[in-house]
C-alpha cells in the first residue's frame, strides 16, 4: 500500500517495514535502510528440481537486475552438473546481502549471520530487479535456525512446504532415472528387445540391462525418500529416509511398484 508521504520523498530510496518487524529488531531495519542507499555486494544461489533451465534463467535475471540497480552480484548455480561459480568464503564474508532463489532445499550453514532473503526461481526470472529491491527491504539476519517470523510472514507461499520437499527428492532422483534409462536403451540396441532373457546371460547387452533395470532403477525410491527427508530435516534425515525408501521398495509397496522386479519386461513376458 502506498504511503501518502511518498510524494515528498521524490526519487529518494524508500524502505518499507512492518511495525512488528521494527519493534522486534529495530537495529536490523536501520541496517537495511542504510544498505539500500549505497551500492551493495550481493551473493546469490539459484536452483530448480531439474537443474537445467530455471536455475540459469533465475541467475541471469538476478545478474541483470543487480546491474540495473548498480549493485555487484555473484551467483552460484546449483544445476544438474553440480555447483558452478561456487561462492568463496571471502565473497560470502564481504557480502551485504544473500539471495536464495531456489525451488529446492539449499544448504545455508555458510551464511550464518548474513542478511538473507529466500524466494523461488519464478520471481527471479520474471523480474530480477524487483526481487532484489524486495530482498534489500525484507532480508533478515540468518541465524542458522528457522527463518525469522517477519520474513516467513512475507515469503511467497507458492512452491513451498510439501512441494519443495518433493521437488528436492525428485531433483536428486532424476540422474538415476536417466542413467538407468540410457543403459536399458543401450542393452536393447545391442542385444535386441529380449536382451534381458537368461539365454543372453553373460553378454554385454544382458549386463547393461541388469545394471540399468535392477541397480539404477532400484535406487530411485531410496534416493527420492532420502532427499525428501533431507529437505524436511536437513542432513540427519538422509539415512532414515533412504532406509525407509529401501524398505518400501523391497516390500513391494504400491508407490514403488514401477521399480519392483514384478514390473520388469522379463517377468511380464514370463507371465
């Protein structure tokens, strides 16, 4: 909502804050107001479930937005090939602001004590300049624990909660699905559609099929469950999540029916 006194400020940079945020931590609000009046050093991380398109589009949006506002920006992209342009300890220490534009879980331990703002990739892609302005106004010091209530109240509710947890699991599962599919395709290309038959046992095609269908695909559910748990509970959740996913797959639950031995071409042909 526009303030009636905005016209008197002319082109001066303005900072908006809720009364609750000012009462809760006036020093942080003053620091943010001072930062808004000068060129800032900003670091950011972008990431999406597939780690391909949105990750790099969001990074480009942030870089262009920062350039338009006169701020220095360094973006670390956490894509399908891993972290690129990784932020150094020196860059993080010198940063005035940290922006996380990601649809998956991002490890934030290294940003403890820094002013931090979290958003999805959509906002960075659509209007990076507006997102940076919002981050400057609303960022709160990151304590390494739960996000401050003031930021949590204003945070986008889209792509959050269960959706974000699920997409984190999917992003880690996809490489196993891709690798398994490629190996199965190679098996069929080399040995024909019945490369999985025991008649071909010991051949390269049969071995590729076993690795793809029986090994790579068998890891799909444990990896998915493990990294959903990681998104919910951080690192302590990985082991229980993976064990739970492995149990679900080995017990032939409905969710993992696609990766169970009963659904393999060999079983289907034998029946």
